[in-house]
């Protein structure tokens, strides 16, 4: 999940992840693209809840230069070790059916 100044969306995104009913092990790989808001604070606030269902991987940089969603997504993928991949942006929610 690429993150760049996404604090207004992250709670809904994380809530949708917690509401899923799968039973398999999954990773949530996040890459911060130099956010200047409190996105990383929100990530850390939700981390205890998320770790009940996901292995959490947090990476990123604090530089002013924005590298873009594609770059961040690729870094998050590089840090992952699971067999299957599902892409999620910080502004998306997963619906449960």
C-alpha cells in the first residue's frame, strides 16, 4: 500500500481490512512516500488491530521528493514474501460479500 498524505482515508481503509473474514495468513506491506501529515501516526495507531490479522511491513522515506504511487507500490511488493498479491491504495476500501 503506497501512502502519501492519506490520513483522512486510512481509518476507513484499515477498518475495511479488519472486517474481512478470511482465515489465511496475509501481509500488509506499506510504503510511506514522505508524508507530511500524520499518516504514519495513524498507521501506528491501527497497527495493534491490524497485526491480529496481518503481518505488517512498514517502509518508506521522509524526503521531500515524492516518488509516486508506482515506485512505492513496487517497494512494498519488494518487501513482501507471500505467494499471492492484492493491490490496495490508501484511499480504497475492501467490501465484504
